[in-house]
C-alpha cells in the first residue's frame, strides 16, 4: 500500500510539558491519561489560550505485543464530539496489536466547552474574531498537539520503532477530525496512511457541506442559513435561525460562521486547505469513507477529493448519514471498524 518514504521522526515534537499522568480506563481498556501543556498563542485571551494549550491525551499499548513492534493509530473526533466516542474502536485495535493515541481536539470534548461533553464551546464565543489567521493557528496547534502526544507514546511507552523505523503510523479522523488529521499528514508529513470517515481533506467543500447540514437541521432554506453564517443582517429571521442552529451555543455558530467564510474564499485558505498540499502525500495511501446520505461530506465531494492523491480512494456506503445510521442493521462504529480493518489489514495482528 504505497512506497516507504522517509518521514520526519515523530519524536521531533514542539516544546511541551507533562502536567499530569495517571492510570485510567478508556473504552473499558487500561490506558494512561496525560494532561499535556503545548503552549501556543491563539487569540490573546488568557483563558482561551490556556484552554487551547491544555491537551487531555490517552495512550494505550496493546497487550501481548512488544511496544516497539506495534503499529500505531491516532484517533481524532469531530466538532463538539467527546473523546469517548472513539472508545468502541480502541478495543478491537488493541486486540489486533495496535497502539492507540488519542487527544482532545480544541473543538471537541472539553477543552473549550467548560464541561465534559463539549456541547456549546462557550469559550470560543469570546475568542475574538474567528478569521483565517485564527484557523491557521488552530490547525497548526492541533498538529503540535499530535506531535506531543506521539512523542509521549514513544518516550514513555516505547511506541516508537514502528512509527519511526517501519513507518507504521496511521492517522484516523472523523469529520472535522479528518481535516485536522489531513493537515498533520500532508503539511507536517506525519503518518504513513491517512484514513477519514464522514469527511475528506477539502476544507472549503466541508465548510459548504456544514452550512448545508445546518440548513437541514434548522428547517430553513439553505440560502438563509448561508447568509446568516456569512454575517448578513436578517433581523428577526436571524434570531429564529440562530435558535434553531444552536440556541445559546454561540461558539458553535461562531465556528460555523468561520468555516463558511473559509469555504467562500479559496484563495485566502490555499495555504490552510489540506487538499492544496495533496502532492505531499506522494504514494502514501489516503482512504476516505462517507455515506450516500451525508450532507457534509457528500459522495461527490469525497470522490473528487480522492482523485487528488496518487493513491487515494473513496468508499460510499448506502444509508449512512454524517456519522450515524438512522435505519437498518449495524452502526457507524461498525462501519468504521470494517473500514479500519480493511485499510490496515496488512498491519493487523502483527
């Protein structure tokens, strides 16, 4: 699945400190939970920047496999998705001999939410103007967080040889977590394989899809929601749309506004859009999974993104929405497990 090419060592991380480390359970499996401090200036607001610099992370080592021989998978969730959504994936990966590295992204879990579920990102609402420069700092910050978490996995747990010498490091992300993973994969050279579910590496297309999804969820015409997210003065209609989009979840609406703005201005985000760096994948595999009913990562956009890679493919599953299955057997988790096993099959059960 692609040629072996030299990549930057994963232990070459940005400066960080381990503020806390303790035994924990994740997905009903033994883990080590870390609190990492990865300093970076994002907004100039001390509370926001401190929250963004505090990174909850988990490292899980497979039982019965020498750590130095274990391939490694990073798992990143989407916007407002709690870290524990990856829990059902961890057990099968560990049983197959994989080490797992997870960390809370700034827009998911608790880092900006002020709570464990990440439902409305209240700190983000006070972060000041959410512009292209902020988005760039956010993407680079997540790549720094990934470097730190991988460095901890290597230094503290011995999960280094497979990543550095054998190249067996895969980045897996769901929805916006897939965009963040693709930034690290393409612009930082992290990982040997990029796997994305309910998403793809085209930032403007994902932004347009998010506006489309918000319109459906709010029960309002898409042009009205798009106009609202662009900041158009819509009077009482704006209040109605905002309530339907998230009520008091000002952070979510602010984030959606930012993404839609990015989606409208391709030139401004060329250096940010992961797809613009598709040539840096070389022959490293890129695998994309979406559903035929996904309004955010549409089949057309996902297939189009895959064509930009020398070794890129897209899989479209019937009946799958944006991360859930409303009818029929199975679940999105089942879909992801089948996807991971197929795309990592030659690393399975090392």
